[in-house]
């Protein structure tokens, strides 16, 4: 999760750990299936995400989405946040089955943080404390908050049509790619079958 901020800080046990001015607060969660490749691509993505104006005065309340945090010389505060992967789908108590275990999560998070530093300016990239109870304070600029996933859920076939052009009895979709011509032919057939006589509309 990226939050465009005017300022942000992390405090642990009353001690100020990190603080930044204008830039990005990055809440990073490591999933159980994440790899080194995922964290490298994410590090690059957050630095290039165009969440800032180009310096010209935009209309009030309008963001021009033209520049990344590196383009404006902003700062980045990274905070490990496994709770982003929580699910309450099967009840009210969150489960964290999608989160990586402690050792893997720590290794990949540290790799992610180091990559952000390497791709930008280490002096402008700050960190929280992995696995600590942190007080995170921020002034969200906008507010602007977006979520990025290295493995977003795949979009289901919106037609719900299998290779024959019809949904299976269970309503599931066949894995075969649907031919466009089949779709057109089936839509034509459906249109003809459900054509209503004009006299019934009077």
C-alpha cells in the first residue's frame, strides 16, 4: 500500500525510529508465494508510481499524476505490514494464512528495503522495525492511497462461456480460450431466440 504523505514517522516504545517529509509511506506485506523477483519488481514499481504533480499549480483538489517520488526528490518510509494479507472471509477473526512465515518474510522484506535504497538514494529511504509494535504517524496528502500487488487476482471470463459458448451446468467456466467467432454466433443465436413479437410490447 502506497500513501502519498506530507510527513510520516515510526516510533517504537516511545523512541522515534524514522521520520520523513514529503514522499511515500510504503506498507509492505510479504505473501507466502512471493519471491526475490517479486520484491525487486515491487521496489522498482513504487519508485516509478506517478502519484505527484509536475510542479505546475493544478486546479484545487486535482492531482496531475505526472511524477514519481524520485522525480520530486521525495523521501520513502518503508514499514513491514503483514496484516495487509489478513482475511475475514470465513469469520470475524482475521487469519493470516497468505502471509509468509517469519524467516522468509524478514529475508524478503529486508531485500525489498535494500532494493528501494539501491534504486534510489539510501539517505532518502527510511525503515521501521520488522516485527515490532510500531506507532506509525502520517499526514496523508490528498488523501492518496493505492494498493499494488505483484500477483493480482486473475479476472474471470466475464462471458461465463466455455468452448461451446455455453456455461457448464455448475456455472463454472471452461479453461479453454473462447473463440471470438463462437461468441458472436452465440450472441446472435441468443438474440434471435429471445426476440419478442412487437404486438406483445403494445
